[in-house]
């Protein structure tokens, strides 16, 4: 089994052609490796991409990457780089990985914009290395951990790598993966890049605000009084707050305290989640 860790640097620019912004890829880095009691590097890729949308780099990009316009002048066209990557890793048995899914959605967006494609030519199998390593390193939380933080936790010395450069970042990510390597778990988390895969990575999660949506079940929301451990009763109609949260007031039948109950339903590509929170209502001041 061959693995490819990829990383992209991009510059955010306004694209008149689409009347909106694009994250234009300006650098591509990749490490091809296999694993046998450690990673064994087979191939490497590191190229600047000559920007087409704008040559003007944002301050953030200049500061973070130290990539200059002079560097980019030596770059290849995006399409040329994609052809090279396709001949390097376009075979079936490669699993492509990136640190978080933003790199892969950005790559797809660039393939669409510059090449008119609806898929990434060399992508056959894909895994998000960030969520895998985060789980393996036992780092909790909904927030995606940064590559440098994960490397530190994995005990990798990153002092010799320049952060936020495509090749170096792909190398550090490969080293993180090496520390957490688990072929079975990787296979389990690897997706075949079919239509369903593209639908999933391009899906934008949103809060469901339609009470009649079949996933919304406000009538069955149960709440409890933390003081009495008693089930409280819904006393008002459910209403929708700005931002997509439903709310109602529940009252404890024992102590009479009232609680604001907030419920949000979030639709993801493959699931709907429900979150419920409650806070005591602020008592009205006596006149
Ligand atoms: Zn109570």
C-alpha cells in the first residue's frame, strides 16, 4: 500500500470570472511513502504554482509562508502540476491524505476553476490525516488541531522544518502519521473517491430552521430541573431565534423554577445532529 501526504499553500484572491473569492493554490508539496515499521519515502513533489487570478499576495500569505512573487515566477501552471501529480500517484493503490479536509476541497475548487473538472484526476482513495492523528494522539475536542500542535504532542522535532510551506508541512504530517500508524484504522477511515465522496466533501453543514423538517422533533424534547431531578414541562410555543436555534421555556412542577431550553439541529452530508442546552430564566425584578 502506498500513501501520499499532500499539502497546499494558497492565496485568497477575488476572481472576476466567478464574482467571488478563490483560494488560489500557489504551492504544492507531496511525499509518497509506504509503511514497514516506519515510513519509507519513495517520491517527493515540491513546486510553486504560477498564479493566474492575481500576483498580489495577501499580507497573511507573505507573513505565514515567506513565499515571494519572485518564487512564484519560477512556478508551473496549475494544470501542469496536476498532470505531473497524476502521472506520479494516479494509480489505483495510492491513498491520498491531507491535514484536514480544507486542502482537498481547495484542490477540488482549483481543479474546477482552472481546468473545468468536477473531480481531482489522481484522487482514488482519500483519508483526512488530521482527524485520524487527533484520535490516535488522544486529543479531544471539536476543534481541529494544528499540524505543529499535533507534531509536538507526537514528540516530533519540527525545528528543522519551515512551517506553512507545502513540502515541509506534508513531511511533518507524514511523520505524525508514522507515529500513529495503524493500517487497519487507516483502511477503515479511507474513502473511495466516488460521487458520494465529492458530495460529502463539498456539502456545507447548516442549521435546520424548518419546524416541519422530518428531523425536527420539538414535541419530544425532554428537560429536567437540576435542583429537583424532576422532568420539567414545556410552557411556551417553540420559537426560532436568529442563528437557527429553537427555544422554549420549561417549568419545574415541584419548585416552580423556569428554564430556557435551546435546541439546534445541524444537517451534515451524512447525518443530522441535535444539541440541547438550558439555562435558568432570569427572574423578573420586583417593582
Ligand atoms: Zn425544580
